[in-house]
């Protein structure tokens, strides 16, 4: 039986309040120190994903730290409050192993991504940007993304940037030319005749994007479902059309292409979500089938959802997007539904 020491936890994560429904304490994260983003499940009879009582389970939306009650008490230097009757064996020995876990452990070493330097002259756009306004981005989304520009170097004057963060550290960037495809083609024709390098529609930082997920820091201990899309602008479109920046239970992540690597998958699993929905562009049918089969397991429900007519999320209406998600299928059902498709 878990003895939940609510008053002691409250005093150690001050300032501390109850959430709107009264099910969680919200306070200051003992790991990253940020206020208002650290959630602790109050006393409950509910079970977590592993079948354990969820009382005291916690997570921080800023730094991503999460776990169960005993780990939290140990971090708050309240280990003496742990009832010896609630666990078997030497609990302090077990907790010490948790606390002393270092970057040399296989999992952390496997998925850790190095921090990068931001592009020279990068400036975050906090309020508005003409290009993104034309793309239909909601004002509220400026608080969600690290959207910026680089006006110092001539090379970047016609680009906008997403800075990708994991654990609040910049680990990659994606740049998109603000000019139309027609303008880029015309300009590149001139450049070829002059022996100049061409303008790319997209440019990325030179690190391995297959280890990174745009939006991973948005996933909290409250998040139950993640939707996976190919590109940054597909994520923007899904977030905007489904208002996911107001929804803690569902989040959209970008995998940077039609590839869901083992590292990316493991990072999602580590967040303890219940459902993964692969919503790649309409022409990615074989890729969706591949990953549904590859990652089918008891750890998480993984579904495929297909957009019509080779469209991407930016091309379809909110209603079509919702319909595609509602019609999601697991591996067998997805393969049967699209049996004759290539």
C-alpha cells in the first residue's frame, strides 16, 4: 500500500497548486527548476502503463524528467518517508542505483544527441513573421516553436528557421526558403549560368536527424498519444488544424522524412505514451506498412493513418485530417485495407 506524503512533496516543489481537475500537483521541477511545468499524480486508484498504482508518478514538460513516486522522494531528499512495507528488498540500494545512473548507461548513450551552436545571427521571432502568417500559423504557435531568422549572412536572408530542442538544448535546425518554388527555379537557372551554387528549398544542420524528433519536449506525463509526420511544416499544420498546442494529451512530432529510426522510436517509448499514429504523406504507404510491422509490440499501440491522393497534412482540410486519424489501423488491419496498394 502506497503512503502518499502530499504535504511534504508540496513544500519541496513550491510554488505549488492543484491542476484544474484536482488530480495533480503542479509545481517547481526539482530537476530543471522551472515553475508550473512539473506534474505529480495525487492519490489515486488508477494504474500506470506498467500496471502499477499511478499515485506519485511525475513528469516535467520542460526537461522531460519523469518516473514514479520513490524516485521523486529520493530526489527531494525525502527517502526516509518511503514505507519499508511497500517494497521488498533494500529500497535505498535500489534508489541509489537510480540516482547514480550516468551517461555511460547503454540507453542514455544510445539516444543522447549533442548540443549544437545556433546559426550565426539567429534571432527568434516572438510575435509574427510574414512568411508564417501566409502559411496560416496561429499566433499562439509562436510560443510553441523556436521560429527565427538570420539577417547577418546574405546566404540566409531568404530563409526562416526552426531550432529543434531536446531537453531544452538545441540539437538541430531546419531552414526553409521563403520564396516560391518558381522563384527558386528561376534564380537557380541564373546561378548555373554564372557558376554559382544553387539555392536549396530546405537546408538542415549537418548532424544526424534520424536521432532527433521535432516536438519531443512537448510530450509530458499527461500525453497519451503522439502523431508522427514527415516534416516541420506538416507538424505546424497538424498542430494548427487540431489545436494541439492547447491539448496536453495529444502531441504531434516530426521525424524528418519517411523514416522512423529505432532511436526515435525508443525516445517516444521512454515518454510512456500509450498510442503512436504514423501520419506520413499520402505517398508513404509502403513506409507506414514497414514501421507498423517493425515496431508492433505490447509496449504501445502503433497505428497507421493514410492521407488521400498523395497529400500531406498541409494540403488537406481539418475534417479530412480528423477522418484519416479516426480511420487509423494497426498493422494487420492497415495491410488488409491497402492490400492492393503499392
